[in-house]
């Protein structure tokens, strides 16, 4: 499977190894960039700090479709529909909707902080669905042989190289 098909197509199947490598690699990039920003950008200069924090947000935005596509193919490998992959968007939608709602309210500082904490809490809780889905897809073996989403990627030559 070509890199473009791996990242952008929802057709076909992907085994556990490339799925895990993709998820771990993406998380390392996002966590690493966030850590570097937290470590090296002074929070006193809110303009630069806020601008720097937009980097992980931008990376998250541009990797939404590849994350969705790879997850759909992994779901196909275990013979499940793509529907559970829609849950990847829940934390993002909740975060954006909640933050947008808060931004248009006339809150004093204490009300703003309380509302922001509630949005953060709901976003964190919804993230547990994503973690559970990624864990299940990392542990469950794919369907052996042909299924309704295509042929077994491991039967095309065997080994990890067949999965890519």
C-alpha cells in the first residue's frame, strides 16, 4: 500500500503494526511539540505563547483526516464498520463548541474560569472513548482471510512489510 493510500484512503485494511506505529508517531509529534512549547516559551509573553500553542493545534488539524482514514482501515481489518471512527472527532467538536460558547458570553473572570473548566472536563472525558478505541484496535487481531472490506493484508506476502 502506498503512503498516500495509507494516509488518505478509507478503502482496504491495515494491520496492527502500521496502525500502532502511526498512532505512536503522531502522538510523539504532538506531545513533543506541546512539551517544547511549554518548556521554552515564556508564559509571561502571552502573545508569543498563544501563537506557539497554535502549532500543535495546526498539526492536529492537518492530521485529522489521516488519523480518521487509518483508523477506518484498522476497523475494516477487524471487520467493523467505520462508524466507531467518528468518535475521534468528539473531543475536538466538544472543545471547539464549548470554547466558542464561552467566548460569546459576558462572563466575569470567575465564571469564565468555571465554564472553561467544565468544557475541559467534558473534553477530557470524551477523550477516554478515543483512548479505548485505539487500545482495542491495537490489541484485537484482524480478520483472517477475506472480509467484506477486502483481502487480508498479511496474506499478500506475510510479515510486517505486507501491512504497509
